[in-house]
C-alpha cells in the first residue's frame, strides 16, 4: 500500500469512504464526485497504479464486481437506464488517482454526460490501415501473458 495514495488511505480506514462491498482482492465504494447518483468505483485492495499491473485474478475480480454492481444499480430504484464502465489508464487518459479504479456509472437519457471525440473520429481508417495497426498490437501481445 502506498502511504500517500488516497484510495489506500480509504482502504486503511484513514480517510472516509462509503463502501458498498468489501472483498478480499477488490472493493466497491462511492465516488465522491458522482457523474450521477449511484456512481461507484471498483478498486483493487492492493496498490497498483497501472491497469497492466493487475494480476489476472485481480482483473477478473474487478470485472466480476463491476458486473454485480451494474446489476445492483439497475435493481436499486436509483435512476439507471444504462451503465457505463470507464477505466482511465494513464494521465493522458484522464487518470487522476494512480491506483487502478473502474468507474461504474449509472446513465439515463438526458443526463448530460457523454464522450467527446477527436478530429480523426470523423475520418475512419481503411481496412489496410486497420490491418497494419492490428499487426502492431498482435506483435506486442505477450503470448505467455495469458492471452488466450
Ligand atoms: Zn493506493
């Protein structure tokens, strides 16, 4: 655990946190600046800054808990017509707390939240460009890293 990390401080009970679930490897607590009421963060109990630093089992538990919270949101009576999962990995992606966290965000029509696309979005790549890009990713995938 990192001493200064706000999520580690919440996990240690040194900072306030409103939990909806405490598991061995992952917990779920309320985001203090929710996009909509019911916005929950799924957080590994081990301090891991980067998404890629999660163990496979932690990643699986993170997603399992997110799925359960998404189902709970829909059954909670809170306004929830849909759910977004959002994980910001790295500063350029909008990560502000460098302890992995997956946002589970209840959504409803007209809630005002959304994604803003950059200029390249309006100019989709050719199939050849997609193949070239995919080849770079395939070459970088570690075949011994559990990629099935
Ligand atoms: Zn931490």
